[in-house]
């Protein structure tokens, strides 16, 4: 007979979690929607890779963009990607704390700079597309 008896494992308390736990609070729901947006961001990244693979074949490139599945995906992905972007810009001041001298820069300024940059880049891309379409 061994000198030391093995300890019996302690009972673990497993708290039952209902399937719809994230529907009980608005903050939980918004968090889960934020997590869901990564599926659409990743899906759009894959879509862009497929476009890059077809860049040398103008007909295949256009066919991929004009495919009904592509159009449906874009309509579905846009609100999710916009929500992802907005929530990311809003959390930036918490992840990136900037000091000017001894005091913190106002978080509204940090988030606002993201939005201003987003608008500037968007306007520049629209302008470039406008010029490209006009010269075609």
C-alpha cells in the first residue's frame, strides 16, 4: 500500500451559460457584433487578394466584380466594415495615450484625427477615381 494517497480532484464549478447570454445587455450585443465584423474584414481581404490575382486579366477582373455574389457580399460587408472602423477609431485613444509635455492629449482629438484622416484619404481616392474615369 502506497504511503501517499493521490488527492481526489476538486469538483469544478461550471456555471451554465445560456446560448443567448450576449443578447441580455446592449453592451454585450455591441461587443459580439464588433467581434463578428472580423469575419467580413477577413472576407474582404480575401476578396481583394482574388482581385489582385486577376489584375492581369481584365475580363476575369471585371467578371469577378460584376458577379451577383460579389455585389451581395459588398452590400453585406460595407456596414460591418464601417462599424469595425468606427469602433476601432473610438478605442484608439485608450490604446494610444499621447502626452504633450506633462498632460495627456484629449482623447477626442486623437479619435478625431483618425476620422479626419479617413475623410481625407476617402476624398483623395474618390478624386483619383474621378480623374481615372474621366480619362478613360
